[in-house]
């Protein structure tokens, strides 16, 4: 009998899993109907299986919970990192910074003897142009020192075009209020403009030494004398010495017709021969190119 119980106990796990053969199942059930010892053993197996299943479910549930919490935590961290990166990139791309002076920067000058001076700043980089005016005695003369700089974002800088000329008025300055009889000097500086406005005479001198002079109304006149086909032609221009922008022109109406047409094609008309933004050097260069390409020659003479 004991030997039969041992055999039945070996079969009981298979019996519970319902993987016994039909003959083994019949044998187990017949034995259980008369053996209380094996009945108790079977109940014990059922209890252990139930308990183990409960523990496994709990462990699995806890494991799933830990995995879920870890995934949730990582998702929150990744989301926060992405948000911070987006905010940081937005801050970096939209944060304004003063741009160093470069040779693409220029000042276009407008003057009116009644209302005063007006300027337009030009650059190949977009941005905000700010300026301050300091009225002081400079080189013994009452002078309006104007300091400007360009503030641009990284996006503005990356979108720059080498050949573009982006014009803009200058914030914080009303040039029509500047007395046209007072000497004017315009500087490009990277200094903080509030600091410039509050600077002492010594500090102002240091700022000027580190700034780039863009404009002063000191005038210069240059005459270009050209020889072509045994004839002599003269052309004189008066312009601002620093910016080279033309403020006056004296033309020789006996210039060759082809040259006149060439000038008209560039400048729109011959009587004024220039518009705001033109420089004397550009006009002289175009004249020289025409003359020399047709076998002539030119020389320049400063009339100061």
C-alpha cells in the first residue's frame, strides 16, 4: 500500500496539471477514493500551488510596477531634457549679442541744413541698431559724438548674406534734433551704450580709441583727369572724407557719350550722377575702367 502511495504521489503533480494519460488518471482517482493520506497530500499540493501562484503574481506585479515606474521616470526625465534643450536653443538663437564691426557695415548719410543729420545703418546681418549721442568738446570743437552698434541673434547671424545690404534706422536717436551746425562724428562700438552715455572724459577717450569711426562731415574734393583720343576730360567729386559718400559733384558735360550712357545706366541720371550710398571711389573706378578699356588713361588729384 505504501508503495502504491509513493507512485500516486509521483503522479499527483501531473494529475493536477492534467497531463496524465487516461489510464493514469483512472488509477489516481481510484486510489484517492480510498486513501486519506494521498487525499491530504493532494490538498497540500493544491495549497502550495495556490500560494506559489499568489506569490508569483505579487512578485510579477511588483516587478511590473517597478518597470512601469522606471519607464515613467525615464520618460519624464527625457521629456524635461527635450524641453530644456528646446528652451535653451530658443534662448541661444534669440539672445541678442553685439556684433563686431566688419567691412560690410556702412552708414548712409542724409543731411538737411534746416533739420540736421539723419543716418541709415547698413549691414549684411539683420538685427537691432542702437545708438546714443554724447555732446562734448572734441579737439577743441563742440561736437556730437554718436556711438552705435548692431545687436543680432544667432539666427540673424546664420542667415546673413555676404552681398546683402540690410538698411535700418537707428533706435534711441532722433537725428533731426541734432544741430546741423555742430560737428558730428559717428563711431561703431561694442561697448554697452549706457556705459558710453555715463562715461567720464577719460573713459570716453578710451572708448573712442577702441571704436571704428564711420562718419564725420569733413569734406574732401578729388579731381580725376582722363585722356582719351587726344582729348582731355575732367570730373570732380566732393564727398565726406571718412565714409567716401558723395555730397556734391561737378561734371564735365563734354565727357564721351558712351561714358555718359554708362554712368546713367549705373546711377540712373547724369545731372546728379549719384544717389545716397554711392561712394566717390566707385564713381572714379567706373570712369577709369571706361577710359582705360578704350585705350585712355586717368589720374586723380586731391584738391584740398
